[in-house]
């Protein structure tokens, strides 16, 4: 049996070990990778997190509990999705997958469970009309001047193109036999 001298340090050690175990069990992380290496962003508890260029993101020090995140993509290519999940005493890893229907889902990397998100009312802008439009063409003794308007998102650029006539010495002529 334990003596009084030995039991107090043992109980103190046991209690501190249990408290440390509970503290580390509460500190988990969230890992998400996109299937097609597309970069994305996440909004969690009012904080924005961005994945790296290859579509990987790690959020450390997640506590046990229920979470709701918003996932979106740069360039208004896809609408934002809201996902809900729980973290309980172990880290969570998800793969962000695009379905054939064009919907993004989270797939749990351990259980392979699919979590469908709720799409926002945002609809990606559709490309409409011509992106490049020829404005004018002018011929001179030196060549042809062409002016184009190029739509790049909400910005419109003007491009002037000059095509010189070839030098007469550079033009080959066909020689016919007589």
C-alpha cells in the first residue's frame, strides 16, 4: 500500500497528467484540401483564412464543438457554400470536391462522409458578349493600323496593333521559264 508521503506526490502527478491530457485533447486542428488544387478562402468565426496556391489550408487550435464555415473561391467562379460540422477530441480533415452537378462538397478524409453545403444566393457572373472587339482598321503606305477593345473583367483596355508591309527586297518573285 501507499504511505502518506508517497500518495500526495502520486496524486499530484496523476491530477496534473489528467489536466494536461484534457488540455491537449481540446486543441485540435482543421485541415482542408481542394481536389483540383484550386485556391479558396474560409470564413470561420469572423476570421478569414486563405488556402495556399495549391489549395491546402490548416487551421490550428480548434476547440471541441460545432462549427459553421463559409467556403468561397476567388474570381467569382463559384458561389459561396456554408458547411456545418463538429470537432470532438480529434482533428478533422476534409477534401473539398466538385461534383458533376457543379456543387462543392466536403468529404471527411477518415469516414468518407459527404457534407453538402448550403449555397449562397450569389450567382457567378456569366461572360456575355464579345470580349475582344475590333474598333478600326486604317491602311497607310507603311502598313496597317488596327485598334481593338479588350474587356478584362470590369476593366476595358485598348490595344493598337501595327502590321508593317514587308520590305520589297524581302518579297520573292516567281521566275518563269521561257
